[in-house]
C-alpha cells in the first residue's frame, strides 16, 4: 500500500545497511529498490535485480511525473472490456445510429480480440497485426476504421484516467478505401424510377432526387416544415430505426432550409391534403413512420429490379444502374452541379459540415472545371487586348 510517512526518492541497496554491513534481507530477492513519490504525494517502490535497471527506471518515472504522463503501478491492469463499459457512459451527446454502430463494431470485431486484455498490455505492433488479420480476412476498410476507432477511444479514456502514458492505437491506420464509382441518375432515369415505383411513393423518389435530403430527414418532415410560397422545406429533425424508432436533430446537429423545384409543388400539395400541421407528410402504407429498410425492401428495390430486366441468359437489358435510396442524394448533388450550382450552394442543400467535404465527396463531378477556367482566362485576356489594341491577330500558320 502507498505510504505517506517520510516520503523519499532514490535507489537503495536492500542487501546492505548504511554502514555497509549485510542486512537481514541479504541474498533474499531482488537487491535494488527504486523509491519515488508519485503525482499524488504517495510513496511508491519497485524492486530490480541490478542497480542500473533501478536507476534507469527511476529516471523514467521522474520524467513522467514532471511531464504529466505518470501512470501509477497497476493502474493499467484493468481489462479493455471493463474500460469499454466506462467509455460507453461518455456517449450522451452522440446520435443513436452512432452509438449502435460502435456497439455493433465492439461485438463483432473488438471484444473477442481485446476484451480480456489488460489495457497496459496493448502493443502498437499487436494492433497493426490485428488490422492486417482483418484485412486478410476480407474485412472492408470502413469496418476496420470503425474497429480501430472503438479501441482508440477506449485507450484514450485510459490515458485521460492516467492508466496509460500514451495511446497505443494512435498512428495505426486502416487500409486505404478503394474508390467506388457512384451511381448518378439522369433526369430521365429519375423519371423512370418515379413512374415505376408504387404511385404513393412517386413524390418520395422525386423529393430525394431533387432536394438531396437524407432519408431520415425526409421521413421526419411534417406539414408545418413546408413553405409552399417560397418553395422551401425546413429540415429540423431526422428519424432513424435502430431497433426502435429514434428521433433526433439532423446530422451535424444543423437545421437547414432546402429549396425544391416548382414542378414538385403540386404533387407535394396533393400529399398534404387532409393532414394537420403536425402530421407527417410521408408515411408507410398503413400509416406511421416511413422506415428505410422496409421501404427499400418492399418498394424501392422491386422498382429498381423492374427497370433492370435480363434476357434468358441473365444479361441485363438496358442501362439502368443498380441504385440505393442514398444514391438519390448523390443524384441530387449531380443534377444541381450540372445545372450550375456552386459548391457552397450544394453544401447548404446537402447539409454538409463544410464546403471542403462537398468537394471531397463529389470531386468526380468536376472533371472539366480546369478547362473551363483556362477558357475563361483566355476570353478575359482576348477582351482586354481587343479593347486596348483592336482585334488580336490570328495565330500565324506554320508552313513546313
């Protein structure tokens, strides 16, 4: 147990008295004892076989106390599973979907490998080996990122509680994600999908494809959220199914006002006929919240399959792509950008945290921008030359 009487630091010879004569412990156990006063003022000690080992250890401990990275002996003996339970209590500010993802990741990828491991025995090299094992097993990079995030978060808590001097997961990265080409529908393909799906959900397809709302945001819309005169919809909430229906603020906790095209005004008005201000605009067939997984399985998926017929050999007829409901959000970005919307407008429409995120996400939609910039610079210079010097001479032809 820690002692407070006569706290002192230094390296002592347990086998000899101060006068150099053998002590009662001579020849018994480790000879050298390192003693120090920890950050809380308690005296601690550890035994070593050689004086060199004891002196080196004491120097490291002294340095860690000065730099604030000191960890008391035994503090890191707690297992990862125990710390995980403490870590979960810090999730109060997170959305239900984020909490569910972390819990699923823990159960599927982290618990069996690290649950019984004392946190102070986690080595960075072992974490890298774990990442490689998951990679070799075909685990997707995004899933590996989530698994690392869970273990990293648990270890970060251990550092905060002075159970670890440093986070052994810091600097360990998941494999680079391979770029997956997104499916962007054209105006014509959006119309095809809207015409093919059950008529009750035609306007749902059009809203997703022309406003870029997330499905949970659309499902949470109430009549009072629509400003039909200004053709705006105010995104205030989101609803998600995580074992149960969970209502929350939109992603990034930011409300926003999103415009919708004029051609959607009448279909939207028709959907709202007979509804009160607090009623949901888009509901399931039997009423209630429109649930993504159910809607995708029963309505959206079959409609897409109908648009992707195959011949007797299983070869697809036509070119309608395989899409998910979320691809309609990407489609909205594509259609807006092709219509001339700038990055800031698209960011606001989609509710991205920053314009940089919008650019990173949809960089593939700007393939010709540099050529346009060059053409614009050329036009501007030509206008200046014409204004100052008259018509610019045409390039002389080169005769071989």
